[in-house]
C-alpha cells in the first residue's frame, strides 16, 4: 500500500524549480507513495502566539490536519537572500507548539543558486522541532537551474542523489 507524503515547496511562485522537483518526484514514486503538494503556504497567516490556541485560524488547522494525515513530509525549498523563505519559516513556526513534525519522517531538499545558508538553518529548525531528519534525508542542490530543465532532472548525479534522499525517507516510513 502506498505511503502518504505531504510535499511542501518553500517557494510560492507557481513555476518554481522546487514545484517542478516535487512534480518530478511525485511521478517517479507514483504507486509507491501518494505525494500531495501542499498548496496553502501563502494562505497561512503570520504566526502569532496569541492565535495559537484551541481555535487557531482555519488555514492553520487545515495545514496541521494534512500533516497529521501524512506518513512523511518532503520539503523542497529555495534560498532567499541567504536564508529560509519567510513563508516556509512562518509555516514551521505554526508547528512548534502543536508538534505535527515531532518524530515524523522528513526529507529536506534545498534547491537554489547556492542554498547553504537556508539548508543549514532549516536543518536546525527541523531538528529543534523534533522532525525525524536523518543525514541521508537531506540534500543540497546548488545551481539547480542547470540541473533541472524542461520538467526533468537533467544532471545524472543530482537524479541519483534525489533518489537516495527519497529512499531514505521511504525507509524511515517502514
């Protein structure tokens, strides 16, 4: 039976390379994993601890429910201005108190021009909120636009690295 993976793109741009990566991975693992792309990143309100109570905003409740229903999580994100995209960090902030990522298997792919700063920061954040994020489930893809073109991963080494990250995530789900 296929596992359920919620995929989150750190980019809110519809034609982003990270959205493309999620689509490629979903096609590659069809039949093994049901990969659902979370489309609500830009609809989450700014994190406010005063609103993080028994009745959080509806968009937050829906996000948390999707995470609870998922067996695992795939995050594909760019780096913006040497850091984590604000909308992705905001989404993760909404999960600190509710613990949806605690012990949940997560794979992190940072695909950008460079990406080191965002990758390191996101790794730290995910580990602090207790995501199950083994080293083998983390991948940095620098210069991604030279490696993903026309809806395909054109660089063989990158293709194999993506498959290794997904193998790690799927292994974590068994």
